[in-house]
């Protein structure tokens, strides 16, 4: 202990040792001492020296400290001292005291070198991860700080070690759930360093429920009103989401976008925002922009934009946009955020168009923003943000483009002048004396015409009144006039900027619009101005204007429909060849893409410039240059024949495109019909399934009722037998007596109906018997008539069979009726016993409930039997109807047979008359023959012969 007192500054007899010697002795004590207390004191002394003697402690003690971490894990105090010492050695953060004493600073890479030594053995990092799992505050907190410092010094290497370590990232995620705020907050800082530029770790952290925990911390800390902890959480969220499509999709599907809405709830009094609140809100807006960045995949961006609209986040941002007292940098970032939330999303763009500023009278938010853009007193960054917002509002929004252009057309301009429209503000900015306003208005108007040939033609109708007494000029003519005046107009700012903006507007306007090209060429001063600008040898600043003039002239050639004789394609090419030279023209055209500011503008859609002088190119215009530069260069060298062929090809392609568009429309309509039919099929299928389920359920219920009925019937039979054998008495209440009496009446009715039916059946039987007898009589007559009578006999046989079947059925029905009569008698017996039981009701009170149940069963049985009788009645009626129809058929056949018999009798009478005539003739002839002396047979012979003839006729008739 004397040694330690000397080290710590206590009194000593000899000379004081140097720092290196002291550190060496302490290291020896750590390595050789067997007592834990001695080692602990030595490590504590090294900790106190590690800040002042960082290099010496790092070189001499690191190995011993690592050994302590490995061997003395049971003592949390020595582990904490060792971790603190290693943190002081590795960390590059200097203490304030050291800075005040102006001590010589260590080299910047000292911490990096010690970190490299520490992580050379990967087991050291794994050991540190294990120590971080300890709950003891004196171990966990210094472990978190040391690991954070390691990640700061050698981030990628430490990330890789943690990534391959089993459950390495998951162990660190537990820090966010620690109830001690110090450890939780330092855990957030650790995860910040861990997730930097490592997509694999970012995904693991996200799927370890990091979003939920971080958003909970932000809410607990007070959202934007929170402290630096909220800032750290927002920075970690940015690390997890930026350029990580998987995490962005997980964030959206987890419904975490909805939880961002409370961040942007600001009150009416927005004065006196703290610096921390401004920082927090700035990071929150940046986090929203990360989710809807134009560099993200279009599908992911679109889904996030829709989610922000549906949860009300866009509406909340627009509220901040129109609020008063919001700091300028927050307002600028809010405008940029709203821009990207509405960019390319029609639903959000339509909502933004409907937002009004809280003024009197209310003005559209777009108009208010444009007023700021063309106001030279507003900050430069704010004007750039408004321009970006206007561009995003018009991006892929033909409806919005049409609304902006319509405010410039003569029919829609407000004659009273009470309200300022967007078109008027753009024209005012386009022709103001501020070059920055000129450029912004020109670019904004160009975006209103982007990829919209219809609006390019409509904008040609716009007329401007330049001065009193002079006729109005078109907007196109006014743009070319200002362009040609150039340096003559006194402007604030860069004069080149104004000309570049106007040239970009004209190039966008004329591209892919032959009518606009014709209007431009119709002014005889335009082509000479362009050729003169291109042919001159100007300074470096003017080279950009020359390149744009060459591009505009090239567009006038490429999209020329040869409607003007003096400015046909071939003549313009000859003009270039004579006055400029083709090679010189191509060289000047190339000035645009070679310019440094062009390359910057082509990188991203948002206009971000360090100063107003650098504001030269628009992002969408760079795309147009890339598209047209090559085709214009080819068009300059093409001959007239090649131009004709190209025009023919263009026409063919246009026709093909029209056909393709038509078929696409047809296919789209068919797809819609298919979808509707599929939906109908799905609904019908579901209905069918429901109906089938209902039918199945009903069938099962019917089967259950049948089973219950059969069971009750059996039980009723047993109860009846039991009742007859033991002569049990029944008790009936008034309601049951009435039901039994009703059943008796119904049975009497059924008996009467049954007797009536039997009487009808007997009548039908008698009619059938009469018909049969008449048919038998007619059968003898038919045998003497024609051969066709045999068919009637067959029909008679069939009718007899049907009659036999009917009789059998009637017999079966009579048997059933007899059964019903027997059951009726049984019921009468039961009723009699029930009537007898009424007098003895006082004796059978105990069996009341049981007997009531039995009576209910019997009543149900009686009702079922009545139902069966009604069914049998219906069947008997059906049989009667069928028998009556059979009788009618037999009567028809009888009438036919009677007619045939009458006809045969008539024929026989005619034959008898003929025979009598013949006899008279024969007798007359015999008399004549006798008179002539011819011998004639006697009458006996003749009679005998006649008798033989009659016998023959009788035989023939019998054969017939």
C-alpha cells in the first residue's frame, strides 16, 4: 500500500518516479499480484493516469487490462476500472481540462492505432459484447462507451466482427430497453455508429423492433419539444432508412408513418422556438424526405406518399407551411418536404392545389408561394425551395399544368384585377428586372409545358400588352424580344442568367411542337439573331448562351414541318453551312453538356446552388439536352432525301403508335371487364357456397328432426303400453283438453271425407263395370264388322289392366284407412281414460309434469297423423282424377265403337236389298227360259243350291 500511496501522490521518502516507471510498476502489480484487492487498486491507478499518459498506458497496460477482463469477471469493480481505462486510451475525445491546460495534442490516429491493436484479436470484441450484457451499471455503461469508441475509430472492421458474432447485434438491441436512461441514451449513440453504411446490420436492427422502440422513446421525450435524446433517435432512424429499400418498406408496412403525424403538430404561437426544437423538427422533416426521396424506387415512393396522405401527415405539413412565426430554415425544409411528398402523386397534387392560405380573401397556397419566389427580398434558399415545390407540383400532373396555363389564356384572366393568378405572377417574374426572378419564372413556366404538346399550342394564344397605345404581342414574341435586347436592359444580377432561362424556356416550348416552331420561325429576326450569336467568338460566360442558341436552332430544324418556304429544313442547313459551319455548330452545341453547372444540375431534381450566380441549369432541361443533342447532330448532316425518308418513317411510327394506343385502350377495357366478371364470379361463388352450407345445415336439421320424431314415436308407444298395463291416471290442464277436442273434431272430419271418397270410388267402379259390359256387347258386333276392331280389344285389355291397378291402389288405401281407424279408436280410448282422470286430479298431483310431457308427445303424434291423413287425402284425390280421366277415355272409345256398329248394320241392310233384287231377276229369267223351251232345274234343286250358298256365306262370315 505504501507503493500505491506514492503513486497517488502521498508522502514518500525518496525521489518521485517518472510516469512511465509508475505505469510499468502498476502493470507489474496487475500481472503478478495474487490478491484481488491489490490488482483492483493497481487498475484504478492506471485509470487515473490513462488520460494524462495515454500513450504509455496504451502501450504497456493494454495487454494486462484485456487479461483482467478475461480472468476477473466475477468482480464488477475491477472490470469497470479496466473498461474505463481502455476507453480513455482508445477514445480521441479530449477532456475540457486538457484543452484548458493547452497540453500537446496526440496525433489523430493514436486512437485508431490502439483500436487496431485491440480488435486484432476478434475474441476481444466478442468478450466486450459479453460484458455489455451484464446488468451491473459499472460494467455495462463503460462497456457501451468503449464499444462506441471502437466503432468510431475502425467502424467497418468492428461492424464485420459484430456481424459474424452469434447474436452480436441482438445483444446490443437490448440496450434500448434498459430502464437507466444513461445506458439507453449511450446505447442509441452506439447503434448510430454500428449502423453507419452497413445495410446488413441496418436490416437486422430494424427487424429487432428498433422502429417501435425508437418511436416510443421520441414520444416519451416529448416529440419535437424533446432534448438531444430525440435528436440522437432521429439520426439513428435516418441511418436505418436512408438508401435502404427493405427497411423503408418495413417501416411503411408496420404503420410507423402514422406515428410521425404528432411530430408536426404546432400551436398558434410559434414564437421563441428553442435551438433544439428547430434541430429536432429539421431532422424529422429530413426523415420524411428519406421515405419519399426521388432516388427511391418509384413504387416504394408512391406507396409512402399515399400513406402520408391517408394518415393526415401531408395536411399537417401544409398547416406548418401556411402558419405564421415559423423559423425560416424550418419553413424552407417544410417546403422541400411537401414538394417530395406530392411529386408525381396525383392524389397529393390535387390536395395541394386545394390548400388555401389563411388570408382575407383566401388565396391558393401555390399563388402565395409563387409570390415569394418572384420576390427578390426573400432568402435565396427559400426561393429555390418554392421553385422545387412548383416543379414537383407539375411533375407528371397534366391537370395541374392545364390549370396553370389556363390562368394565362385570355378567356380566364380576371378582368377586375382583384386577384392575382399564378400565370400573372410567372409573367411578372419573367419580365422583371431581377435576373433570378427571370430564371425562376422561365424554369417554372417550362415545367408547365413539360411533355404536353397541347399546352404548348395553347400558350401560343397568350397576348401581352407591352405599353399603352401599342398592339399586344404574343408571349413567344416577347420572350424573343427580351432575348435579342440582351445587355440593353439594366438588370440586377447576372445578365447571362436571364438569357439562359429564356433559352431553356424556348427550347422546352419548341421541342416536339411543330406549330410552335412555325410561329418562332415566322418572326424574320429570330434566325439571324441565333446564327449571329453562334458565329461570334465570345468569352467563356457567353459560350453557354452560344450552346443554347445552337440547341434552339437545331430544334427549329429537327421539328420543322417545312410549312414556311423560306425556312425549310434544307435552307436552314445551308444557312448553318454558310455562316457558321457544321463542325463549328456541333462544337458550340457541345458547350452545354461540357459545362460544370450542367453536370451538377443533372445529379438530382432539387435545385441546390451555393450562390445565385451558379443557378444556370434545371434538372429536367438536362434530360432534354441528352435526348436532343445526338439527334440534332445527325439532323445537321442529313440530306433532303434522308429527311424525307425519316419523315415517312416518323409517320409510319405515329400510325403504329396510334394503333398500339388503340389496342392498349381496348385491352385496358377488356381487363376492366374481366376484373368485373371475376368479381361477379367470386360473389356468385361465395353465395353458392353459403347456400350449399345452408342446404347442408337444413338437411342435417331435417334428419335430426326425423330421428327425434321416430324416437318420440317409439317412446309414445311404450308409454301407451305402460299406461294400459298399469291403468295410470293422467292429469290434463284446460289448454290440453281443448287440443284433444280439436283433434277429435279433425278426426271426425277426416272420417266423413273418407266416406265421401269411398262413395265416389263406388260410383266410379259402377261406371267402369257398365262400360265393361257395354264393351263386351259391342265386342260381338265388332267381330262381324272389320279387322280393325282387334285394336279396340287391345285397348280394352290395357284399360282393364289399368283398372286392376287402380283397384289394387284403392285396396291399399282402404287398408291404410283401416289402420287410421284403429289408431283413432286407440285415441278415443286414451281420451276416455283422460276424461276419467280429470275427476281424480287431486290424487295425481305428483305425476303432473311427467303426464304433461307425455300428453304433449301424444298431441304431437296426433298432429303428425293428421298431417299424414291430409297427405293421403291428396293422394286419393290424385287417384280419383286419374280414374276420372280413364273413364272419359273409355267413353270416347265406346262412342267410336257404336258408330262402327251402326255403319256395319247399314252395310248389311244394303246387302239384303241387293240379294232380294237378284232373286227377282233369277225368277224372271227362269220363266223366260221355260217359255223358250230351255230345261230349267227344279225349285228343290235350286233351294238346295241356295242353301249350300248360304252355308258357304255363313262359313265365310265365321272366318271373318
